[in-house]
């Protein structure tokens, strides 16, 4: 780390909650982990517009740090499967070791059958393929937060 950088420059992309969000009326807090900036921003905007609070991070290291600070309010980890440094599956396992009830929604450009062969079929784990629509994202997030079926239920 460059010692001339401020802590804001090294902090997660944004630990921001929905603009004007009322924590009492929120649908819940989602920890979003996506290394592609455009997709991270669009996904965050979609989720915020539907009433979720979103903690945006760019990689597993940021997500782990952010989760440590906000674990009491995070209900869902929404993570890309392929991330720089640590993959989404390993991140999910790490966070679930701290919070076993954490719901997980994996997103990936890989076909679902390729991803689910690698162990993303546990209770409370769901999958959504990229590219996804606004409707499929919100439907899958609602499903992940509200149902107890296995991860391989697809949109």
C-alpha cells in the first residue's frame, strides 16, 4: 500500500446503503462481491431500487473485511464465482464458518451445470447465470432470502 493513499482510497469500493434507505423498511442487507465495476454498479442500483441495502466490494479480501464489520446485518452474500485472489466458493465457506445461516447467491458467466458440479448445491446456496435481467436478479435474491430450497434451483 502506498503510504500517501488515504484510508478512503484503500477502503472497499463503497460501503454505502441505498440512498435515503430507511433501515427499518429495508428488505435486508446484501454483501455484493463483483470485480467488474460496471456490473457491480448496475447490480447495486437494481438491488437498491428494490429496497435492499447493499455493501459493495471488489474482491474477497474487501468482502471479508466488510463482513467482519457488518456481519450482524448482512443477510445475503451475492458473489461472483470467479474473483481475483480467492474464488467465491471459498469466500462463501469462510463467511459461513462465522455465520452459518448466511444465505449465498453465486453469479457466474459459466453454465450452471459447470458451477454446480463444484459444490454449490447446499441448502441456502443459490445460483444465477450472467447475463441476468433485472427481474431474474430480484427474483433470485428474493428466493435466496425467503426460501430454504437447494441451490440448484435456477431462474
